[in-house]
C-alpha cells in the first residue's frame, strides 16, 4: 500500500470542468492500486477557503466551493498533529541553510513546508507541481515527492 498527499496546486484542479491538467491527475488515480490511499492536508482546505473568502469573482467563488466540496467528499483529510512539528522545524532549517533564503522570503514557504511535513509524518509521497518540493527532496532524503503533471 502506498500513501499520497495532494498539494494545494493539485487538489485545486479537481472537481471542476475537465482540463488537460486534471485529466493527467485522474489518469494517475486510475494507475494506483486499490489499497493505495490518496489524502489531502487540512492546510489545503485552509488555503482553498482563504481563496474563496478573498475572491470577489462570483464564478471563481463557485469553482472554489465545488473544489472544497469535492475534496471533502472523496479524500481523507489529514489533520495537523504533533508528528509534523519536528519534520517542519528540520525541513525549514535545512531549506534555509541550503538555499540561503532570507527570513522574509522564507515565511512565504511556511505552508508548503507544513504540507511537506505532513507527508513525511504520514510516510506519504507528496503530489505537487511546485518547484520548492523538488528542492526539498534534493536536500531531505526522507521527503518523497512526485509531479503528476509532467
């Protein structure tokens, strides 16, 4: 059995009209074994809900509502707990040391690192199209990442 966690940029493609990108994701779902588990971090729902509340576009709001409902209906939602704490600190310190990123720029990556920490705590592979995860997987061998959009 393999476990996967969808990053926000992947989960946000689901539950809406068919596109080239979400078709690639669905094709990957069909290739999984029956016992494999696909999950979404609660952080992704936080981000989606912020996008909903921050948008003034009624059409975009409806798309985000559909996406949130789809995620809640079809995926296990992984809550945050203390297991992520050590992974988060380790990843953040390691990323800062290896990249030389400044404190202000580093804060922009906090949610991505939190989602990566959740994947590590769950012993799951994170599915994302975000470049930071390639960097994290290069510097932290315990972190597993795949890009299903390539």
